[in-house]
């Protein structure tokens, strides 16, 4: 499955970079994240629980920044496994940040998701909208966080 889109955020590239690379923020913004921990500058370990159709997935995995140029772009690979269902997910994602003006950043993303095991018994026409909704929710959560910080800023 492939996903791509762009979102505009009222922030700077540097601030956005600090948010999307912070484990606490990631845990707050990634749907179903129970924990995301940084184990090195480029590597994170994660535990995520998600309901997909009638299946409940408890996934353990890792994500790694395989290419990055802060605060301009990042390429991430990820792997997650759910032992209860034998489900595996492999993810390749890229995000690029471009300043549209002094207070607005366009974040463009592209992601490829491959999956197998128990979750592969669910038809693609059912699973793709679920995964797309989670991707959209992540970026909505980032936007909400950025906007709440902006509204709390003494300059706002």
C-alpha cells in the first residue's frame, strides 16, 4: 500500500523537526502507541496496539532514520510484529519540510506499507482505509499539538 500527501502547519521547520523526532511527542501522536523510546539518535523501539477490522494487533517493533538532513527531510524504515496474529509490517516513509513563509511549513510525506501474516487475511479494500485513517490521524495530532503550542505562546 502506498500513501502520499502534504499538510501545512503553522510552525517553523526547526520546531516541527524537534516534535517529529521526540519520542514523547511520537507516543502522543501515533495512533495506538503505548510507548515509543529512543535507543539512539536514529533508532526507536515501539509498542503499538491497534484494532484492524475484527482483529486486535499488539505490535512490537523498531523504526530507524536511515537518511536525514535536519530540519529538511527524513527517511525512515520501520518493522513491527504481532506475535498473537503472526502479523508483520514493513514500512518505508519519507517526510520533507519546506517553509512556505516565516510561520508556515509544508510537510510532504510518502509511505509504503507491506504486511503479511494474520492481518493479510483482511482484504486490502478493508485495511487500506484503516491505515490511511491512522496516517491522517497522526498528522492531525501533530497539527493539533502545533496549534495548541502556538495558542499558548506568549507571542500569540
